[in-house]
């Protein structure tokens, strides 16, 4: 058996019951011998009774059938409005009215819960929720209090005076438990609402008119899953608030408390993320005085350019717009666009001379020149002691020392790296470096284990001669396998990776033709983009923030596809990534807090960017927007010293 019971319509039950009553009446009459109608008359009477019963029962059951249909619709979450089911049978009529109220209550409950579940604007949600609860309770008004972040007190966040309470509400002070010794204390200690009338002193303590003591008050605590107090809702009503309304409102308040808790958790997590982002950016700026403030100013300039794009009325960005989630992505990406710099050694970022590592090794070179000059003095006096020609010996010594002074001055000038080092100068460096000096001490003493492993062991008989400038094996630091980049790497990086991690050879560094960085060090600095993308891709961003790595990681790409780290072209970069690129370059050119260079004037910076634009390194549409919208001028007014802001004509740069 399947457990189902065979059922019949109500009208059929009533019809059969009526016929059965007629038959039973005839049998009783025959039993007592009374006169009864004939067979045909009896049959006719039964038929008439059956028809009347059928018609009456069908009309009666029609209302019940409609009720069953309505219940089935509710079961399928169909809460569309239908006419109230009416019946001359009072019980059915009451049932129809009660069902309509139930459907309306469930519909309102679900709609309110849907808004609670989907609303992301907590500020907009609070007055809306209070308005709905005031309406459900048919109250004169109400107040919503939430626990203040910095104290245990409650702060009024929403007030509803739609029922004529406007004059009764004054400036609402912070609410502490002692302000409501009866209502508040009960609500704090119980999951149940507290109702009754508030005392005049209680009303005055929370900034309400004492006249509200005439109204019934419903105090509803809002608690989180751990039953910690989140807030309090007060409703004021003429007359008593019925139990049914209290139960309904309590259920809604419980849902509201869950929503408020969730929103508060989201807000706290966003605040934590924001603080973490700013902490990382601040740490990067603090790591080196050469980039101080960069990670703070680039976001500001990026936002200015993005706002200009959104406000454009014509041109390629006339249809451009950003929603709140895209603004959030841009905000995070702009602040973290250089987060990979935390992995770049400070002495590489700050390398001001060619021989600088943790210290400037020009001092070691100077000491060797000093040794050669002392050797010249020693040779002079030894020759004099042996009876040589003193004037000739003195002339020879003075000439050699003058040559050494000039050669050291040349080496020192090469070390600064402020001028282009031509091939003939590089040849002269090699010639100077070939001079020999005498070392009398073991050069393996006091070395670290890593350096000893790089330095091949060989038996030496001290003293030994060495070249004045050298590229030794211990200067070559191998690149670990973990830092090698296969061409098919999963990130899509396309960078020429030097064989060595570092090459600290003296001639190798001094022979750098431009600047102070070796190819290995240049790669190490550029590698911050690799680390930025890797680090950001490892973060579990929610779906709407998954564009952050792309936006942050593209500001060193060029529109012609020759940039790094992925050699992406213009069409492969999002507009937001291209905006960060322009902001990054303009900030770097105009920054006045870099100790190694003064900030460029506005005209100089725009001239450089115009050349980059002509070489297809910058996005032409955004560069034009940057100029025509006045973003450069707005940024200059906020972040550039007055002496750097000179007169320009934007047509000169387009």
C-alpha cells in the first residue's frame, strides 16, 4: 500500500448523507407502522432532497475549493493578490479572512527579509526598516539605536516621526543602560521584547518629550548570534500592542539583527582590508626615501583621471562609467600597484652609485690607490737609502702619485654614473684596473659562508699581487632555481631574465654606460611587477574584485607591447590599468621628495610624457583626456610645490 487514502468531494459527501437521512426516516416510519408514501413518491422525495443537497453543498464547497487553491498557490510561493474569499457560512468566512491576512503577513515578511538580505547600504537600510516596523505595528513613531563602535553606549541612527511625533523628538543623546532602568535592562538581559509605558524620567534621559509616557512602548533588543547586544528599537503606539504584532515584529527584528551583524562584519572586514592596504603602501614608501609618498599620491591621481573619464560628455569616454564595485577594484589596485616592492632590496632601489651595495665600495678602491701611493713613497725612500739619485727618485714618485690621483678621480667620476660612459672610457677603466697592488693578508678570513662557497679555494703564498679593479668569482651570485622564469610560466610573464641574480664585479659595475644599475639590478627592480601580480593573485579576492591584479599589474606595460612584465599591448590592457600607468609616470616625474633628483616642472613632465605618447608608450586617448580635462592642473594644485607649476599650453603636447 502506498499510504494514500481515497477521498471524495465535500458536495458528494453531503448529498449521500442527505439521501441516507431520507431513507433512514422512511425505514423508521415503516417500523412504527406509520403511514408512509408509496414507492414512487418515496423515490421522488429522495431525488428532490439529493438535488437540493447537491446544489447547496456545491455552493458551500466552492469556497473551500478556492481556499485549497489559494493554499496551494502559497505553497508554491505565489503571493499575488486575490479577492478575499467570502461565504455565508461564518466559519468559512472567518477562515477566508484569516487566510488573506496570513498571506499578506507572509508576503510582507518575505519582502522585508529579501530587502534585508540584499541591501548593501546600511545607512539606507536603517530608516527603511524602522519605517516598515512602525507601519506594521501601526505605531506613532519609533527610534533605532545601534551600539557605538567606540563605547558600550547606544547611538540613535534612525528616527521615524510619521505618526505625528516630530515635536516630541529632540536632539537624541547617547543612550546608556542606566538611562532606561526598566525597559533597557530587561531588553539587555532577555531575548524577549519589553513592553509597557516608559517613565517621564526615562523619556527625558533619552531626549524625548515626557508626553510620550502616555503611549505604550515596545523595546526590541537586536542581538547577534552570540547574543551580544547590537542595538535597540523603540516603538510608541496608542493603546496596547497586541501579542500577534509583537511576535511578528520580533521575528522581523531577529532577521534584521542578523542582517545588521552581517553588514557590520562586512564593514569591519572592509575597514581591516583598507587599513592593511594603507599599511602596506605606507611601509613601501617608508622603505625608501626615494619613493616617499608615491603609493599615496598615485591613487589620488588615478581617481582624478577615472572621475574625468566618467564625466566625459563626448569623445571615446563619453559612454564610460564605473559602478561601486569597479570603483572599489580601482581603489585597491591603485593603492597596491607597487606592493611587490616589499621584496626589492632597499640598497638596489636606493643605489646611488655604481659600486654601492650595502655600502659604497669606492672606499675599498680608494684604499687600494692609497696603498699604491704608499708603495711609491716606500720605493722612493728605499732608493734613497740605497744611494740612488734622490731628485730623480723624487720626480718619479711625484709623477706616479699624480697619475694615481688622476686615475682615482676618473674612477670616482665613473662611479657616480651621472654621465654616459663611452666605450673609450670603458677601455681606460680596464687599463687602470690592470694595475697591480700587493696583498699581504688572507682574503678568506672573516667571510660569510655564502661568499666562501662562491670563492674558489687555492693555495696562496702571501704576499700576492692583485689587479686594482677586478671581477672575481665571488662577485657572481647565482640565481636560485626558484627565481628562474620558464617561458611557459603560468602567469604569462615575458621578461629577459639575467643569468645571475647579482654581479658585483668592480669593472662590471663601473663600466655601466648609463645610470648606476647593472642588468641584474635593473631586472630586480622591474621584478617588483612580477611580485605584485603574483602576490595579488594569491589573495582570495571576491568575484567582484578579481580584476585587481590586472589593474595593478599593468602600469609598466606600453601601448606598443614593449613594456613589462607581460609585454601586453593597448588592447590587452583595461582602461583602468592604463589610467594607473599615466598616474604612475606623472607622479614619478613631478615628485619633489626624491633625494636623488628634484621634481620636474609641469612643462618638463608633460614634454616627457608627450614624447612617450608619440612613441606609443602611453594611451593616446587617456593622455588627451588627462590634459583636456585639467586633471594635471588639479593634481598640481594639490601635490606640487608652487615653484614647479609653470604656464603651459596643452596644445603643445597633443
